[in-house]
């Protein structure tokens, strides 16, 4: 039964995991986001209390 011979399938498994874990994430992480986050100002906005009409 040729399916039980682990030699070619183990190499295919290792190379596929090598691609999925090393090559693809580095290619994805090289892309930059088009909307870079901006820093919020440290000053607090002045809020006024609101008296309810009832």
C-alpha cells in the first residue's frame, strides 16, 4: 500500500508548514496599513453638565 509510505508525504507536510509559518506571514506583515493611527491629544475636552427639564 503506497499510502503508508511516509517518505514523500512527510516532506510535503514539512515544506507546506514551512511556507505557512515562515514565508506567508512575513509577506503579509510587510504591507502597511493605508490608515495609520494618529495620536490623540492629551488635553481633556470640557464637558458641561446638562440639567434635565423635569
